[in-house]
């Protein structure tokens, strides 16, 4: 798999290769290595490499959604994946995008790839049984630079819960999560299941090295998720992805959710994005072999569910062509300029 080693000026779409043919590079900003967005992007990258001579889908570790959005605005990426919560902050100049740190340049909607259901867990031998027990404990709420962390902070902040929770928050990258739990540096943590079935690679490592269990979310925490407009809310029958028995049969499994589209520069030719989407549609089973989180793209609707901010961001012409030809175009959407 190919992923760029560092950020610099990237070749944008339509570059002319040394042999005189048109070569389109999509340099796609993703969250940090080990995240679900990064894993999905690498699986797509591999299959596009195998099935296209004219398009490259290049996964770039940008460190988080806000960084991807900024790098695109600075012409250092021409595509990215971003959660709709952070995308909304960028569009409304709020959160990390408040003036003078706002951005005014955005790509166009491509296709959906990820839904994350977030929830709380604790070490098996801890005394934490419910979310009420989190106060005063050392806890992990995902990396400080992630959009999921910002979303969680705002959700609990609106409910008056975050200020006290934050006193126990320990910050580190997801690559440290398994060892931090082993060493007892934290007792409980926020994690997530990707597309209802799989764990991100960092949580797979947690699963392999630690005995953990679900904890019950009490009324204040459930209400915080239900009333928060910046994320979805789900009550799952079963939290998927874990090899060990994590319990949760005796109480509802409340989760807060985030969805992720890919977005692409209007400079990327329509036929190039159409080709990538057609490869995903045709070869999704091969992608699932590399990463089971990949959706069943044989169902065209699974490419559309995360297209949320369509009033502000149009649909890329290549994606629009694909949706129209597969009868999933929504007449409320706007087709972007080529």
C-alpha cells in the first residue's frame, strides 16, 4: 500500500505523467494511522491501485479532520475524509475554526464510507459500573486533536458534564491506549465500533491485551447524547467487533454516532471520481478482505448516507453522474461545477 510519508506540495488532479498520459492523483487526508478512516482509505487505495491505470487514491495521515480541512484550504491535499460534526464547524466558523482560524475553501461531496458508534468501556477489574462512576477517575476520551474528541467534549459540555469529567482526562494517541490500560494509567475509555461491526485497529489491540467491559450509561449521559444536535444517537442491540465477552446484556447500549463522507476537489475530473466509485461498487468484497469495516458498496445507497451538508457543499460532478446512473440521486442536492 502506498501512503505519503510527509506533507508537502502534492500533485493535484490531472497531472501529466512522464509518458504523456493523463494521471489523476487523489491525495486523501484521513485521520491518524490506526483510525477507521485511515484503514478504510488504505483498503480503497489498494483496490484502486489494482484496478486503475489512470487514477491513484493516495492515503495521507493528516492527524485528524480539522488538519485535513486546513491542509485542503492550503492546497496541500485535494481530497479528504471528514466527520460531519467537524465539517459543520468549519462551515459555521465555530470550534477550532473560529476567526481568525476560519477556512473558506471546501471540496465537493463524493461518497460515504463510515459510521461510528461511540460508547464508554472500563477495565474488567475496575469499580466503574456506570457513567456516574467516571467522575474522579482517570479516563481516556480519544486524542485531543480528533473531531470525535471535540464532538464528545461539546456534547457533554452542553449537558454540564464535561467540566468535571475533564479533571480526570488523560491525553495520549490511540497507539498508546492498550498499554495505558495495561499499566492502569486510565480505568475507562471512549471507543467506537465502525459501521456497526468492526473495531479500529487500536481498539483491536486493546481487545487483545486487556479485559474490558461495557458500562451502563446513566440518564444524564443518555440525555446528553439524545439532545445533542451535532451527532446522531443510537441504541444498539449488541455492540459489535469485540472478541471477548464485554457484557452489556443487562442494560441498553446507548451510543452517540458520527458519519463520514469523502470530499474531492472540483479540479479532479468527473470521470476519475466516477471510476473510483465504480471500482468501490464492483470490488467492495476485495476491499472487505483487506478491511472488514468497508461497507457493502454493491448497494448504491451505502454511498449516500453521510452526504449531510448538501445545502452548503455541492455534489462533485463525477459523483453526481454515478448517483444518477444508479438511481440514487436526490433532487434536493446541487450538482457542483466542473
